[in-house]
C-alpha cells in the first residue's frame, strides 16, 4: 500500500502465562512493552491466558508489569479465558479483573475512530448465548457507524478453521456471528502457534490473525516425531506479538514481531479493504496457487552417524521451509516415514537439523530420501538421497 500514514497503532499478544514466581514470561512481557513504547501505541490488546491459573498474585503481578511498562496514553484491553478461571472460576476472575485492572470482562471502545470489541469467554474457551448476544449487538453498532471501516475483534480461542492452530485449539461458536461482518479483523490466541507462520493470517468470510505466545510453542501438525510441542531449547524460545496500524481511509497493515531478538519477521500483511472479500489476498486458495516449492541448494549434504541423521536446511523462495519428510527404505521397501519442523519460528534458524533413526537393524543398508516442504502442500522437486549402513 502506498502513501500509508497510520492514525492508529496497537499491539496484540496472547498466552503470557504469569506464574506465582518470576519467570522468563515476565521478562518477555516487560521487553515487549519496552519495544511497544517505541511505537507510541494507542492501544495494547491482550487476548487471554495472561496468567497460569488465575490467582490473585498472578493478576497483580501482571498489573504491575503493565503499570511499569505501558505509557499512560495507551489504552489497555484485556480478555480472559480458561487459565484465568482455573483457581476460582469465572465469577471470581471477573471480579478480580474489575478490582485489579478496573476493566469489565467484555469491552467495546472506540480508539482513533476505530471500534475495538474484546470478549472474554464464559468458561474455559466457550461463549454462551448471553455473550454471543452481547457481541452481536456491539458488532451491529460498530457496523452501523461505518460499514466500510474495519472492526477489531478480540477473543482468546481461534475461530475454528481459520488461522494456523485453529484445528486443535479452535471454537466454532462465534463463526455464525462473525461471518456476517467481513469488515471484522479478528485476533485470537490459545494455540501457542507461531505468528510468523504465513497461515497465521487467514481470510475467507472475514480476516483472522493468531497472536502467538510468550511462553512456549505448540504447532497444529500431528505427524512430527516429537509431537505437537517442539522440544527445548527451540520450543521454549517463544515471544511474539503483532503490531497493527490503520490509516484514515481504513487500510490496515500488520507486522508480526519477534520479541526475543527485537526485530520484525519478514512479513507485512496488508488489508486494504477489510469490508470487501473480493480484495482478500490471504485466502487459502490464492496462496496455495501461488506457492513456490522450497529447494536444496547445490552442495547441500547429509550424513548418518551413530544412527542419527544430520542434514543441511533447504532454501525457501518465499515464506520459509515449514518442515521435512524423511523416508527410509530397506531392500526397496518403505520402512520409516518421519517428519520434523525446520524451526522457522526462531531467529536465527539452525543451519542443520538432526534426527535420531530408531528401530534399524545393525549392519543393514538403508536408502534415505529427504524432502523439504512449504506451508501450502508445496514440496521440493530436488531431494537429498543416498544410502547408509545402520549401526
């Protein structure tokens, strides 16, 4: 978008998980606010699970961080969800939010001419009919104000079937409501999925964004040999947030940001006309059609030592390499299929990856084939291949 001059700036983040004692999450939140203050934000939006179990101590610790780190001019909006309700239930958590933060669980604010609607879950990650009715009324008011201006909507769980993470960590109760308002730009968390995954922005009936985590990563893929949670240390290097800007004519620009290294990821997502689905650039169909496959550069190598496979990472023509599929054949028969992530969500990405190969017969020969995969069912045309003898 050219000649873009923002009149609104805000940050959105999720899943901070404050505990009774100081942890890395508190340090990351304080650093996030230091970074955010450089942008002179109009608003900071927290979309739930800012505590580990919702205790009084955790609420107060989070408030202290905000008091020490947020500019007086920045409006803070906080949604609550399951972790806030764990210790004493939603009634007590709502009372604590009002008493400690001076906020209602559900809020509708107008900031720099833009409507912000923040919705806490009823219990866990669900929304009862009263909650949905309140949200419907607020959306109608916001749309009546200007149907072509984006409405920023915040709740903890992803809307099922939208952003990356919404398969295992989504709720579908808000879908019938939000799909009537294409001008909605929805922000959610819950999954701990990386926000620099290009699937963390999604457009169909409306625009959706995942807000990441400041605690630990969990990914929405189930074929990885170590499960959905990447192992430490990479899996714990999680501290991401979104910066959002909007201009006077309703154009929106979103930048995913890495807090740990204090730098933006190489994405800027433009939403020039949120109200018009014909303008959507980030639909699954369009991105799948435009996807370019990753590739192994000339000279990329692999080796097996003590039944551990180590190989060079592939290159991406766009986005990142998402993951790798490793196939082992014995006597021409496929005997192992293993998948592992590229660790695209950490900076810097490792140059090589290692994978233990289990259950092999000592002294037997195996053929290996390594394929790099993108985010849109796009696989490398060249592969790393060869033969080794198991120990």
